[in-house]
C-alpha cells in the first residue's frame, strides 16, 4: 500500500477554494480550475451557454490572442483543455513541473480577462455548429445524447450539453457576457493542483494570479435540480448505417461515496472489461457484437446504470434478450464470492495506477470537493472497496436491476415493426 498523502485545502478571502496534493518525484504537474456549475444551471433561454462559454474562454483575452495562449502551453509540451459537464465545468493545464507559474498565469488570464469580441463569437458559433454535426454523424456519440433525452425527457438532465442550433445561433455579446458574470467568480470556483512542489508555492501562485475580489458582486447559490422521473420506454432513431447502436438503461442512485463504491464493483463484474459477464457471454460465446460494456452515471439528485452495445440489426433482438437474461440472473442469484473478490482487486489496481499521474490526482481531489465536500485518500478508497460485502453488493444489484422493464434507445437501420420485437421486459 502506498503511503497516505494528505490533500491540503484552504479558502482564500475572495472565496476561492484551493486544493493541493503533492507528488514527490513526479516530473509533470496538473493545475485545474473547476466551476461548481454546469449545464443543469442553465435556464431554458441559456441552453448550451456553459459549453459555448467554455469555447469562448480559449479566445482572445486582454493580454493575449488565442494563438498566443495555445503557443505558450504547446511550446513547453503542455496540454491546455476544458470540458463542460452537467454539474461542473473544468479548465486545466498539464505540463512539466517547472512550468507551474505559466499554468496559473494562463488559466487566470482566460478566466478573468476574456474579451468576448463579436467576431470571435461569430467564429465560435460556426465551430460549435460543426461540433453538433460531428455528433449527428457519429451514431455512437449521437445515441448517448438521444438516450439522455428519452430517459429524462424535458428535465434539465435530458437537455444536450452542447445546446441546440437555435440557442447557439442566438448567442450575443451581451447575453454571453451577462452569463459569464452570473457564474464566473472566485466563490464559485475550486482550483486543484497536484505535482512535485510545496504547498507554500501553490499558495503563492494562487494568491498572485487568483486573488481577485469578486468582480461581479455575486454570491454562489446551491442549485439542486429535483430528481427527474425516468422514462422506461423504447425509442428508435432510424438511420441507414451498418451497425445497430444500443443504449439500455436501468435504475440508478444519486451520487454518494458508498453508492459510487458499490456501483463501480457491480459494473466491473457485469460489463467492465473483457472478463465481464456481458463481454464473455454475449461477445465471446455468442459472437453477437463487437463492443459491449456497462457504466454508472451519478448526479446530485439522480443516477443511471447503462449498458451500451453495437451489433447488426439482425442480431439486435438476441443481444438485448441476453442482456436482460444476465440482469435477471443477477437479481435471482446474485454474484459469487470469487466475482466480488476479482472486482475488488480490479478496482483497487485501477485506482492505484491512476494515482501515478498528477493529472488524475488533480481531477480526483477537485471532484471530491465538488461532490462530497471532503477528501477521501487512496487508503480510504481501498478500505471502502474491501469493506463491501457479498450481501451488500447483491442487495444493491437487485435494487438496480429489479425493474419490470428497462429503457431502450437505439440508432440504426430497422423498421418500427422489427424494433417492436426487441424485448424490454424481463422473462420475454
């Protein structure tokens, strides 16, 4: 077991939360800024704004052009990127450890000095429209958004993070700046750092580049979206493509530390890799698909457990039938002691390997702050995994899979009459 490495934490006078986990001997470092909100915090008229704003913050600032921002990081072999989720937005730099000050300076410039020029907004509208088209043209991407729309309906959880053509083309200089001022301020941010330097250096750099007073006079409010009702129904998007893409959804719980631990073990056994039940019984034994896997999704008020596969339209019904059979077997007989033991060792190994990278630690401590408000060390996580009993995991699996029917969203070249023959109820 690796030695416990504590996470340092403080809150600056301006409300910014600062996190640091040292990594002795690491050659690289990760610096990330997490905004505590994502697309769920948008109003209907702001659909897609968090994603649009993420793009805009890579454009020109008061002191640099977008090209200069990119060049300054790439010149030293670093990575600068961002992502928009439903419950948080992130910007980060990964680079060699002696470029820490550059990372802080660039992120500060992007987040506090954007210009929002009219010509940049117009350019980015075109970029995002092309991004939308790329999702539309890639069925394995499209089916994921299609699935969320169908299972969550008109709830904010069912909206595409990227927005719509109408909402994106409607962005103006005034609307995006107002949105920026509404959400982007220190009290609504977490800066997360991991690398081979001291806590004192992290504090010095944070105070130097992120000690702005709240520029907009805003106070963050905790936005809790009510748990949406999930639709357990069938949906088909007809497309003339070779493969038939399947997203199958069952029950899931809102995010908490224990749920994440137990659900991760369930997913590992069911569809977490080449040794999983789904891979072995549906791909290896039956040859029904090329890819099949499961994954849990956790949010503050709801959750999902999903199974994804791609097969031919001729094999789709049989593929879904066997997935349902696997779920039914679990609810009736549970998992075995050896399956649980193997899943535990798999999860502990994966977590330990991930801890070798500063980027992963930076993400880990940032997300723990956002979702749990506390830090669970590597040792804590290992203990939590080891403590899961066979009775506990089997009870959780029965709750998860113990539905009358599942949700099914598919994309492929199939008629409605053919699609009607694909089962969604157990025992069919």
